[in-house]
């Protein structure tokens, strides 16, 4: 396995292990009252309380701006070869599966590569998946802070003999907030659009 793929596997596995530990600490209390999600239920997690980014129009955005909607947040970068386009394509499929209820879902894509991902590039990228998707960015230093707030691990990996110079290995989880602004789910990249749509439907029903 190439070195950058090994690092990616380690980063994703570490994130899942951290989440699993949190789950086990509260599993007994939540067993009878928690709906059965396909995603990882991280309700009550001590992280991911809020975020602060600029959208592609330059307006600062926080979680409160989307209160009343279920929010799907993914950290990635536009030159990502696999995980990011797959996650956004799945989100677009979920949007279609929800039908009329899709208006109550907001998909957000936060770049981990603000050096290359300009507002114009991010906007064109996310709108290519669905016109309702919103791209977000901030400074290089603040990106580290925002990612850390969600236990998102990432690092640059140099690419030899490549025009793009480097890629980024990063956590592949998506995060879902309920309409009350509470972080509820961590979504594995292996989850299908149908499974994710079922989870979001439960949150929209107030579960």
C-alpha cells in the first residue's frame, strides 16, 4: 500500500476509534431511547459545537444560520481524487431521495485547502453536485482550528512529478446536525445514499 494511502487509512481509523470510545461511554444510557441510525450516533459528543467560515460570497457563516434545518457538513478539498467527490455525490443523491423534504437539508462543504481553493473554485465545485450546496473556507490557520473542533485530522502529502504539487490525507467522515443545532451523527464514507437519507429523515421527524 502506498505511503499516503497508509496515512489516510490511519487517520480515518483513528477518527473512528475516537468516536467508538465516545459511543461506548454513553451506550448503556441511550440504548432504549435512541433510534437506530445507520450512521454513528454521537449525540452529546463534547466537540463540534459550532463552526465559523466564510461562504463563497464572503459572508461569515455559523451553525445558527441554519437553525431549523438538518445540516450535513463535510471537510475536504476540491482537488481530492476520490473521497470528496464521492461524499458530495452521495449527498446529492440524498437530496433527491428526500424529495420535498430536501428543502430542510443544508449540505456544507468546508475546504481543508484554502491556499488553492478560492471562493470561485469552491463555488463552481459544490454547485456542480447540487445548486443548493454551500462551500465554505477560512484562513490557513483558522482552518486548523475549525478542523480540530470536529476531530478532523488532515495533512499535506507531497506528490512527486505531479503538476498539483500535493494532495491532502484527511478524515473521511461527514457530520450531521439536527434542526436544533445539535451534532448527532458521524457518517462513514461506506454508508449508502439510501441509508443516509433514512437517518436524515429520522432527524427531520425529531428523533
